[in-house]
């Protein structure tokens, strides 16, 4: 499998938000915080599919921008993933979107994209990367943890403005260099 990572340009604008990044939810993280340390257990739940919603952004503003960019992953010429990264207000790199097309998961696409995020972050002399995931995206949380990210915070109300009855929890993880 030949994975190529390309930075956004005029030609690749058409690929923005085209990944099928649907998530199969069959478990969730149950969080505990004690003495400033966050831990979790995994609880199996009734399976359901959750669509991945890309953040709204002006993709053309990412072209040749020193403070933000988008990378697309291609496998044998087919769009396989998307990574949107920017310099955040707190001097960390912030991953706005990280999506691997459902057809290309578990083939190294996510790792290749995250490696590109690390390269971009280091080229900007930033101290690390932060991202937000949800407690019901266990596969993504495990991927980030395996890559070296540490769960450092959570927000039980972030999604309640959109869906008042949700029990979805926002998780904040950091990869520090």
C-alpha cells in the first residue's frame, strides 16, 4: 500500500471534507480524575454509527499559510485521510480535524498523517500538539495514546449546547516534545 501525504493546494481543494470518516461506536471511556490524574475504563455500549462532522473553515486560507495547513493522505491515488493543523493561541499546534476514511483504517494512514503533524509542529518550533476527541471514539483515543499523546483534560458540557441530552465528553490530549 503506497501512502502519499500532500499539503493542500489549489488542485487538492476539491478533496476537502471528502473522507468517509464515519465512526462505529460500540464503547466509551468512563473517566476518573483523582489528584490531578485522569484515568479511564472502557464500557461496552449498544453499537451505533456516528458521522464525523468536519469543522467549518475556509480551506483556501490554509494554502501557503505559515500558521495553519491541511494535509491529505492518498493511497494508490485515492483520498484516504485529512489532517487540519494550526498554531493555537497557547503556542501548541492544534489538530482541528483528523480523519481517516473508513476504507483505509488500520493501514498506516493515520500514523503517516500524525507523523506529518509532528514534522509540521517541530518545523514551527512549537512545544507540542494538542487535540480534542470524544469519549465515545475509543478507537481514536487508543490511537492517540499509542502515538504518545497523554489525556490531560476533559469537558462534560462542550457538546450540550448542540445536543442538551448528550453524555458525550470532550477529551483533550497532548503530545509534548
